């Protein structure tokens, strides 16, 4: 195969990989609004907070974070959400480890961790964030839900 063709193939692959990386980076961590969100069943999540089983959603909003044991960004995300939870009494942060819960990962279509679902007070999915959320985007979403 001539050198020019090999070089064209390599450069094309680099360009495709660069465009794919740019697209992924541009869309990771952004809040995506959900128009027809499902209602999340807390009993199926089997979520615990401070050693107690969670039986209620937050007064206005719940940040449901799906994590795994090997996720490097999950701890930072949980810390940021924990700080938000301390600042806003109407907000609840739940972290669910998907390491041994592939059923939940499949049900909610989680392809990366952290993935966060923003739930209303009734448990309806209002928005979704794939990857580590951008703090300014979460703050804007909370303001839309009248949480300041």
C-alpha cells in the first residue's frame, strides 16, 4: 500500500477520534431535561442514607446519583451534592452503588458513572446528567425548581 494512502488513513482516524472526543466532552456533565420522566420507585432502589432506608424523596428535589466502586469522579460528585444538600433543606442527595445492581443500570440506561437523575418531590425524573455534573448547570437547574 502506498505511503500516501497509509498517511490518509491514519490522519482520517485521528480526525474521527478527535471529533468523537470533542462531542463526548461537550455533552458530558450537562443537564438534559426529560419531558416524560418516569416515576422512580424508592423500594426498588433499596437506597440508604446515614444507615437508614430512604422512604421519601426530598421536599422539592432529589439528586439520585448512580456510582460504582471504581468511579474516580463519583466521590467528588457526592461531596459536591452533599454540600448542596447541607445548603438547601428542600434537597435530598441519594447515592446508589451500581457495582452489584446491574438491574438498575439497565433499567435507567446508565452507561457511565456518575449518572445523576434530578427527581421532583414525587419521584418523577425531571432531568439527567451523564458524567460529572458541571456545578453551574446543577445550580441553574435548582434555581428553575425554585431552590436557591
